C-alpha cells in the first residue's frame, strides 16, 4: 500500500525568477522558506534545468525524496512545452517534463504556471467551492490565465496572448510593460482595464482573481479597476504557482 504524500516540493519557473518551496499538502501552505534564484539570462534549457537542481539543494535535507511539481510559463501538453513567450525559443516542442525528471533525478509533475496558480486557489484558496467560471490572471513578466469551471481546471487558456494592436496583450498590459515604459500606476491600470473588459466580454466570468508578482501591491491598482464580476487578489498571491505545482502530487 502506498501512502499519499503529506509534503511536496513546488518549483515555479518564471521569466524573471525561479522560486521553490516545500508545501504542506494538507494545509496548502509553505512549510519551508521560499527560495529564489533569478532566471538565467535567456532562459535556455540547460541553465534552467541546472537552476532547478540548485533550488532543490537550497531546500536542504527536508526536500530529499519528496515528490516534485514544476510549473512553467508556456503551453504544456503531454509533458511537452509548446510555446515560449518569455523564455528561450528552444523550449518549443521539447519533452520538458522528461528533461526536468532526468535533471532532478525523480519523477515530477509538470504544468503551466498560471494553471498551477489556479489549482492552488481551487484547492486551498479563493476559488474553493466557487460555482461557475473563475478566471485567475497572473500579472508578472507576462500575463497568465487559468479557467476554473465548477471546480475543474480548463488548462492552457493563454489570455495574455489575446491580440492587441498587432501583438500579445501582455506586451501592453503586463507589469513589465509598466516598468519598461515607466508608466504611472494609473496609466497602467487603464491598460489593465482594457484587458479585463475584453476578457469579461468574451467569457463573462463569475469571479476574477489576480495573482503574480504584482499581487504584493494590490492597493496601487485594484481600486482603479471596474469589472462586472467581483475581482480579488488570489489568496496565495505570488506563492500560488509553488503551492499548485506541489499539489499535483496529491492527485
Ligand atoms: C505564457 C503563459 C504564462 C504567462 C505567465 C505567458 O507569456 O505564454 O504560458 O502562463 O506568460 O507566466
């Protein structure tokens, strides 16, 4: 008889930072410190795999032999990465799940980063018990999305790549656009408003959640947004990816 694991490691690979932690799967919270290493320049596969290994080492002896969930900022289907917006294009078409399993020396679970965040909110956070459609949007280097419908994740929705002025809307409305173009919070909130207006028109969600790096400063932009559905900060904020990836070990 195999016992269900009580703890698992979550690794969240972002365009800017790679983060990891040990997650208590009962509570859905971090039971270790959160470790972080900047994403290697260009996010080429060998460097990212090596950094993932270093993150596990930083978690120390407690991480030995625990199951691992990895989340990644790309379309993930059948363990393969099928897109690359904020990482090296070499990831496109790679058997990424197998590459991480080989690099980390054990089987892993592998999922899109926003979908991992969605799972964390569904299992342990603001989307738990919600009926209808909850859309989690993650605002970070890019814009990620997770559709949670009546308790189920619909994976790989990629709302950050809705087209806007001939480009992906994340180029215009992600927090990195605010930094790159030195926009005021108000001006940036105006861009976000356009994104949420479009999303609401297309999908009529019942609840919108906001996660990603910018969820640390909700007071700077959330009060300026007007949406038909309630809009709230994801309960697990920027740890949702780590928690959701780790939670795949429960399934
Ligand atoms: C990627 C998504 C990812 C999002 C947030 C986008 O550029 O295409 O897969 O979820 O960034 O990291």
